[in-house]
C-alpha cells in the first residue's frame, strides 16, 4: 500500500533526527481506532540509547505519560502481552512492517507500506473472522497509524535537524506523541481457512514462481472441488524427483519450469501449463535529495558485475585499509560505474555513501533453482557479459572479482545457484575504535550481503530497505561482541525476486536488455511475447523452454512458464483431485485480480493454446495414461494401459521441430472474453504433429482412433493480449507466504 504526503518540512538528516513520520499497523476492534498497545512498533536496534524508535518510555521527558517503563504489545490472538522493551516474541527486526518515512526536499514523501493480514501476522489477526460461530463472517478490520514527528520533543526541547548532536529522543508510543496520531481504517477480505475442518490436504510442491498463484487459488479449490491442497515452495529439482518417485501411497503434484525426465519403463508423467511469470530485479532506492528513484536500466554485464561482487563496496573492506587487491581500481559501486551512469543519467545527482551499511549488493536467494539457471543463461547469452565473466575488462577498465573468474560462469549452462566465492574478511564497522575488546570482530561476504531465504524474502527485504547484513559491532554493548545490522539512511537495496512478489510489495522493477538490445520490463504483453518465442524443451516437447536468446523485440528475457507435473502412478482419487486442480488453474484461475481464486498481478493469463494443453493433460492424468500412449500401466487403474500404438514424444525426450510452441490468444473456454479464432499451423516439414499435451508424435504410426485425432492437432494461436490494472495491496485475500516471527 502506497502512503504519500505533501507539505512537510524536509528531513535533512539521514538518521531521522527530526521532521519525519513513524508509520505502523495496529489491530483493534474499537470503531474509534486502536490503543497504543495494539500496534506493531519498536523492533529496531537502538543506537546511542535513544527510545525514539522503540516501545521504551522516558516519563521524565513527557509530562502526559502515566507509565514509567515501556508500552507492551498485546496481540490480537489472546496470547500474553510482551514483558520488556525489547521483546521479539511476536515481531522482530526481520519481520516487522513498521516504517519511518522521510520528507524529501520538495516537501513530499512516500513509502510502500507492507500491509500484513492474519496469515502473515496472527498477532494482528487482520481479516480473521470475529463473528460468533454460525453467524455471517465478519473479517477483523485493522488500522494504519501515522505519528508525525517535527522539531519539538515532548518536553519542549527544540531539535536542530541540521546538526548531528540534536535529536528527538521519545517514542511515538509516548503519550504526548501518541495524541498526535493520524488513524486510517484498513478493511480486509476474509483470510480464514475456506476448507472444511478435517479435510485431508493433498501436497503440491515446487517452483516459487507459482506460489502466489496457487496460494490465491487454494480457497476456491476448497469450495469448487472436493479436495484441499497444500503448497510448499521448494526447489524444482526436488519437485521433479518427488514426482518421479510418486506412488499410490505418496500422492504428489510438482510444479516445475524444466520438465520431469522419465526413464524407460517408468509411469507416464503429464505436464500441464500452470502460470506465466518470471524473475525480476526489484529495487528500492531513495535519498533525501532526489526522492524515490523509479526507473533503471540494466545490461547483462552490469548484473554480472553485481553477482560477482566486483564493486569495491560489495566486498568486505575497512576504509582504513587499502582497497582489496582482487577488486582494486574498480568503481566503488554501480552508482560510480560509467556503464551504469551512461544508461541511467537520472542517478547523476543521487546522494549516496552507503558503504558503511553495506546495502549496495544485489540480494539473491540461497539454494538451487531453475529460475537461477535462467538468469545465468541470460548473462551467458550476452557477449559483453561473457567476456567480463571470463576476465576481460569492460571499456572503462573494470575487471571481474578474481575469486569468481575461475568458476566457469560463462560455459556452465547448468549452474543453478549464486556462488559467493570471495573468502576475504574485514574488521567490523565501529570495531576499529573498540579498545575494550581484545580481538576485533570481523565479517565476511555472507555477513555483508546475506542470502535471502527465497525470492519472496528478497522482495520483503527490498521493500523494507534493509538487506539484514551483520557488519556493525554493537557500540552500546547491548549484545556484547556481537555483529548487528546497521540500516542505511539512504535506501539502496536491490534483489532478484519473482515478478508477483515485486508487484505485491510495490517494488520498482529494472528494465533488462533483451537479445536484440531493447530494455524491457515485465508486463502481460512482454511476458506473452517471450512465451510466443519459446521453443519446446529438447528434453520434453510438452514443455516450453525459457530461452533469453529468443527474447527479441518487446519480449522480456526472464519470462518462464511453470508446469504442473504429475505421475499417473497414483490412486484414482488422487489423479482426479490433481486433475481438478489443473482444470481450475487453467480455467477460472486465469482471471486476473486480487480476490480469492483469481490470478494475482505479476502473472500473465495463460494463452489459449496453453490452456487447452493443460486441460488435455488433466484428462490424461485422470484417465491414468497419456492419450495414445500405452506407457506403463498404473496398477491402481484397471484400465490404465490405454490403447493405440502412439508413443508420446513428451515422455521419451521428443525433439522440437524448431517452430514456436508458444502461440498465444486471448480468451479461452473459461473466463476469457471474446475468444479469438485459432490459426492452424502449417506442416513442420518433418512428418510430425503435436499431441494434446504438446508432445510430438510420429504421424505415420498406426492405431489412431477418431477420439485420438483431437489429441494430435498442433495449435498455433496468434494474438496480442493486454490486461491493465493495479494491485490492491491493502487487505489482499491471497494466502501468501507468511513471514515467520523471530523467536
């Protein structure tokens, strides 16, 4: 949710000493608004002993204050209130959504506030039913509270915002400050479990690219099918392995980008297109002088520089020492890089000097993923990026961090993780002045630039303007000899995220250079253009392979299609349930919107041809074999051997004919307006046609029945699809990935 204001006095200090807003989310059933003990605030670190950003009170400085210690937090779920100033039982530095908003030089300001519902934050309970059992559900409303802070403290002390020695010291929860609050009601749609109690859940696991879509579909699946489905975002490789090992005792639907490889003699596996989305590079960059920066262009070489930590300020380095040899002479940050400055002249006046807080790296997720391989393939497809990764300096003399040069990043097309290969360390910030400790603490690369838990976590950290590094020694000895996070005054945070999360958290998204040199952002049109250019995977002709080399014109280079993959080696009931899941996803689940059951913003609706393929795959799954392929009979299905003599190329590594398999059209059988007529594709010239699930088949094979003719028609559908809209972030119904509170 975007919160903006105008007419304020500028915040002239990076450290928020005066003239700023303190913004928080609160629960409270009183129609007049919340009490201060119902608000999420005070999870920030204390520097210098001030209570300004905590729940602590200074009653001697506030004549209206009646408490003498702190304001406890009282959760909505009835659990005990907190018992001390720093009590992170319900929310902490890593998952609080409190914000401090600065006013820019022109008197305006804005923040993207992360509204949390009862799924993400049960201590707030927003959207949970508060009505008695048997009555009409009443979702709990919540509140946005803004406490303005000027230049006067509660005891009348006047603060000079232009000096470093003068600052406000009292908490926004202190009585006098709280009396100045502005309160805005937030209404939520219901977030309670839609599924009847006791209904067993069938597991679905796999790509994070589909997580927001599946989480949105779950409530409607409970009411439109007889099944409940859980979703566990995980590595696509693990999902593929799970699908390969599925039995009637271990049902599973996996979501993947690359196809499941079926070994000879194994049961059939269907692949149903599920969602069109992709990766993005989201950023939150602002300063008191320039305000929020909204546009950025990035080349593959610039991203290669970031991923290899080739800028001086993105490796461990204490300024009292010479520049580290392995990056010596390189620009301090991308702001100082001539390549970046040529592409992004709007940053010429950007005020930044954030090496001290280490917020200038590109955050990336840990683990292995098909999407990570897609990003590396984008870099490897670009001549400039390949040359830089192999050791050739750019035209301005910048070289790759030498610790990354021998990792085979240019030729290894299967790389699926983000290595942090720099082993150097540096003395922690503030520690050089710490004469009271014997051994000065140091930090390494993963402390300076920690991995994110996943793509969603990267979006959350970017929205909060803090990459959660641990590079500063605690000068107050609150946590003696520990390294703490020291957030920056200027926000300069950037991360590899999924497009849906970037949309949900209101991140600005970089335009990336595609194969013919155009800078493109992800939109419905550019995603579908990329899908239209994709070709069948060489490992399975039922699956479209993301290929940045084919992304030309207005095609986005990091687009991908996720597929629901399921083995027929499951019970009849499980096969039908998963088939119903696929039919919903390919039908009503493709209607864009923010309500339960709709396709969240950040996804492009499946083209009509892919919807038809998904529905055919659902039919094959429920039947227990792929149309026309006897495959390996399902022991649980008496008729599971199928009939006919066709072999499914999709399950035997069929080869692409070289034509595009991603033709698109608007509409479709479910929810699409004005379905476009299809255009039949001409012969591929190799004597093959395509099965109903996308795989190539030998047209000379015998045993084709009239019913199976429909299963081997190739559809290529041409249309341009545009869907406009903005995401309503206050009170979304999507049962999205919850940010867990810190113990």
